[in-house]
């Protein structure tokens, strides 16, 4: 059974590598920051996306193809008129 800090770090880096490889927009963002799976060694160095990215039109922030999208969630839009969108496949 997993449970220690070392496991958290390993899983975080594994998820980062997966998202970097599968999400072109996120990969481009990370590369612009000079962060890649080869030089990110701690979870604190994994680039977090600004929330405004989810409000950009035509920016897919998921690790699957557009034809796999089965639904989406829209934020309330209370802070701005543009609502954030999170697509999912299940």
C-alpha cells in the first residue's frame, strides 16, 4: 500500500510526465517556462496552469482527443463574464 511522501512525489512526477506527453497545450506552456519531465525533479516545480487558461476558446486542456469528449463542466462565471470550461470523457 502506498502512503508516504516519496510516493506522492513519484506519483506527481508520473502524472506530470503523462500530462506533458498527452496535452499539447500544456506541453507548450511548460516548454515556454523551461520545464520538462527531464528537468522537473520535485512536485513543487511542476507548472500549474493559471485558471484563465480554461477560459480561452479553442484551448483543449485534457489528455484525450476531442472526439472522446462526453461532456463538460462550466464554472459559475461569477468573477468574470467568461466562464471556465472543463471537458471530460466519462
